[in-house]
C-alpha cells in the first residue's frame, strides 16, 4: 500500500473512493444526508455507509465510517476505521482511497496509515490462478491532514512497525518445506541490510556449547538446527547492557516420536511464531532506529519422527548443566527455549529476558484464541508488558506460577522431566522454563499458541492467518519503557 499525506486542496486521483471517518452524531450533507436518512447510520463505531456516487472532491465512491464517541476515538480507533474502509472497497476495482479524519491530528493521520498497512497485508505468493475479481485492487491511499510533512514524520516509525509485522506474518505463513531452520536463518541474516548484526550457529557450534536439549529436538530432522542471534545497538553507548528477547522457532512440529494426530497437523508450520515475532520486533527496532541495545535470539529446529529421533525416556544435558528426562517428545518448545535462554543470559547478561513461544495447547483451553498468556517472576516487567498490550490491543493475561506445581516436573532419574500431568499444562511448561532463569533475572514468557494464528473472526487490522502477534506489543514496551 502506497501511502501519501496530503492537504485538502490536493487533487483526487482517478478511481478513488473517499473515506470519511466521522464521529457519532455526525449529520451528513447533500446526497450523503439522503443516504443517512434512508439508513440507520449514526456514526457508531464500526458502522459503514457506502455510497456509489460522485463526491465534490472527484471521488467516484464515498464510504462513511463511524468512529464512535469523540472521547473513545484514539490512535487504535483511527487504525480500525481506516482498515474497515479498506476492506469495504478493496475488491471494487477502484485503485485508491482518500481518507478524511474527524480531526487534523497528525498522530491520528499516521495511525490511519498504519491501519491501512496492516489491513492490506496478504500472503498470496503461492496463488497462481486467483480470479482477478478476488484480488484486491486498492493499492494506494491519500490521507488528508493539515500538516502533511509532520504526519509523514510521525508515520516513519509506524511504517517500520508495519514492516516488522508483515515480516513476521510472512515467516509464519511460509510452509515448512520452504521455511526450514537454515532458510529462516538466511532470511534473518539478510536483515543485516537494516543495520542489525546477525550471527548464525550450526549444530557443530551448539554441540560445542553443550546445547543438548535444543539439539535433541532437531536430531530426527534432515534439516540442520540453527541458533540465530540478532543485535541492535541503538543506544548512545553501544556497550550498555542490552535487553533480550528469545523465540521458539520450531519450523515444523510433528510431535516427534510422540507423534501428533494427523488431523490439523498442518497447522504446526506456525510453531515458529515466537521466533517470527522476535525477528519482526528486531526488524521494527532497526527500521525505526530505536535508541536502545537489544538482543534477539531464536532457536530454529524441526521436530520429526525418524530412526535417529530422540525417544521418550531419553535424558539430555542442557547448556545450563541441568539434565532433562524427555517424557514426551512433543513438549519440545521448552527444550529449545531452555538452551536459548541459557545462552542469552550467559553471553549477554541482559537486563531482562522476554521469551515468546507457541508453547502449549493448554493456554488455548485457558484463555481462548484472543489472549496470550503471560508468565513471569517479576511484577514490574509484567506491568510493562500489560501496559503495552493494552496500548496496542494485543491482549495479554497474566497467569499464576504457583511454586507447589513445580514438583510436577521432578524426575526420578534426572534433574527434571519435560512434562507434568495434563492439568495446568501451560503453567508447568512455564515452570520448566523458569528453571533455566539464573539469579532471579527478570523474565517473562508469553505463550502465544492461541494468538499467533487467526483461523476465523478476522479483525480489520489483522486478516485471517498469521497475525504477527507480539511485534507491536514488544515494540511499544521498548519505546515507552526502555529507550532513552
Ligand atoms: N507446538 C505445540 C503447542 C500447540 C498445540 C500450539 C496446539 C498450538 C496448538 C507444542 O509443542 C506441543 O505440542 N505441546 C504439547 C505439550 C504436551 C505434550 C505436554 C501440547 O500442548 O499438547
Ligand atoms: Mn510439540
Ligand atoms: Zn511445538
């Protein structure tokens, strides 16, 4: 989507729909008044009045979008309204939108543009025969604003976030025959062009480091496991202590020898959603030149059944030195995270670690598909995450980590086992990861198994499929709390 900020005198291009975002109680004029009288349009949030008529501005169609009450109309409201208008006309054959907001606020204009970027995301590279009438035709937008230069400047940072979200969505959408660990790592390496420093470790280096848990998961795959390390040094002091994000990157999760049922297994290409979110975040931070030092570490593996795959009952030694009895090879994400987290702590000594993972089906049972689960040993870090979650409408809910459940993962023959009983499955998974957090380092785990992929019930700014959940939330937390 090509975005342009223009003053109201700017000419309207051909094949343009005028999008008028209006507040509740708006009284329309002329032909629009007639349409309003013949409908129930009052400007309530989510209402759309679609007029196939010429407007004085030269637009050949007018879409009036309700934005609700003035005090409830904010940046998210502007994104939502612009995105809804895009969906209303995207297949019409028209080529552009001209967006008129209820105020001249520069920030609202920039967020309307962000809404259009997020709404127009599509993963269509493997469609060779899609009928022309099913392909979106709207490719450009003009946003009307009194000070176009100021709006463009306000949009620069948001455009980087939109790009980061799109990058994460692309990674999650790719099938596992295309996006295996080495290919994921190559795509991360290519981000050096943004100014990120990227290192990729292979199995030989990880063996040297003693990452027996991560390597055990990838052992049954013909694809080589990888650890990708991204660094963004945006603080004035390049050596200042960084903050760190760690992602689960299981490019495909068959369950391994503890194999999953066939039905729905194809969904498990998304099991690298945590790694994709970390990568998208690093993309956004580099893209907007964030003033902070950040490390992103992602463990990339494929979990396959094979003659060489790890068996239930195997004992692996993690990089931390702790041993794990692998009761169920399908509880692999926590094994990958354990070594990635140890590596991140020991090498970078960060201020905190936030890890993201499509970790458990149990979190979907607990919280459904809209809320991610937050598990943490630190109230301040949790509150920062929850504040950012609210601001960006990427919902998050803090879950308990009761110490008495930790016994469930004690093993009779090793330091721990990788699964507890079924009850409280997302909690024991978090308690497992916590055993790898050293010296009570502030740490949070986001279980995004429900939110990384949207099956139905698309929202205007997040079409069905990969959501890119986490990029906006974490970018916001970094911007509001850790940049200076
Ligand atoms: N990747 C899955 C989690 C998952 C399951 C995400 C369903 C989305 C939908 C994870 O690796 C897994 O298989 N977890 C098991 C853990 C169990 C064996 C303790 C699960 O949730 O069933
Ligand atoms: Mn699994
Ligand atoms: Zn998994």
